């Protein structure tokens, strides 16, 4: 196994890595930097888009371009012009809440959560939403402090999702045909790992890989909630993970610059790639709307 820094832009809060198989490129965001970035490993070039607001997550669209989760709704991002246009407003979002992590399910819905923007006095003001192809937002769950890490088992029957404040990862029964959730249960608690559950992905064997922010590690969980393996990272705050590369066997990891927390930075804010894991990811779908 080997961990390398990726020669791309430095972020304040690097999140949401997304490997696009069609383009063979890595997208990721800087939440506080209000930007979407695209790194092309073939030429080590990075392209960036300023979205003008705090951004929680992004996804590519089947029709081209992207969608971005901004303060209180989901917007379309035209990657050619950089224009941002509102698609769906979260009309009943709490005034202190903002959109955070999100991913697309294998029927093209964008599942995204909101959370309290005040991390010093964090309250369960967040909601878990599903954005359909018709741009309608449906509520899946509520009373969430900090939404993170939505991802699905390979058979589409389980949705994993974290509330970072209580250090808890949940599993839901997921109906891929309707997008409905049921039978919410505790999957794992990360307090003993020394950090909060952040961004996550699932590999082809069904292991759920998750960044333990503040815990300096990436952990792979088996479907029964037990830890399969743990990887020590060179930074304290890894933030999210995604398999990429031509064979989907390279784990990209975004991270947070500790200067944002008023501390001396340890190299956080860079993007890392972990190779030699012997695991393969699953190609990410695009939003259908």
C-alpha cells in the first residue's frame, strides 16, 4: 500500500471526491472555498469553478453539466459557462441549516442531507432529502446534526448515512425503485476511533469505506458493522473517499486544512491517493434530472 499527494489545488475544506468513469477525471469540492474542482490525472491539470456560495456536495448530470448543493437548495452548474441556476429549493430548511454531503443512487436520484451550520453549538436541525429527476425534493429523515456519507450497498438494498455529531453511522433498508427508506438502525459508532464519520463510499465487495475526520484514518466496514481494515493517514482530518483510476482501484481522499480550525496545519487540505489496497470501487451514476 502507498499514499501519495495528488498534484492539484489545495483546499480549506476538501470534500466530495467524485470519479467520473466516462471522463477518467476526479471532481471534488472546497466547501469554504466555494468551488468545484476537476483534476485530470492524464495531464495533471486542474480546472475550477467558483459557485459563489458555501457548497456541500456536487454530482454530474446525465444531460451534461453538474448539480451542486448550496446553502438552501440544489442548483445546476453549467460547466461550460460557469453559470449557476436554482433547480430545487429546500423551502422548509431551518434558518441555521445548510446543505451538505450528497450522492446519486443507481436510479439517478440525488440523495443529500442538510445540517447545522454552527459547529460550535450544533443542533439536530438537518434533514435527509432525495431529489428526483423531476427536481422535486422528498424528505427521507430529519433531526440530523451534520449529514454525511450517503452511499449504497452493491445490491442497492442498504443506504448508509452518517450523523457526524453523535459519531454514528446508520443503515436503512432502501427501495431502489421508489427511493424510500425504512428500518433505520445503528451501523457503527466511531467515537472510539477518535474522530467523526465523514464522507464514504462502498466497494464492489460491499465494504463501506469512510473517512474518520479528526481520527487520522480511513476505515473499511464489513456489512455486519465490524471493521475489516484501518488505514492511517498522514493528516488528522481526512474528509471523504472515492475509488477512481482506470480500474477503480485507487482510493482518492480529500482533507481539511487545520488552519481553518485555528491550528497549525499538518498538510491537510490536499488530496491524497491510496494505491495497492486490493479493492475496487463501483462506477458512480449521474443525476437523471
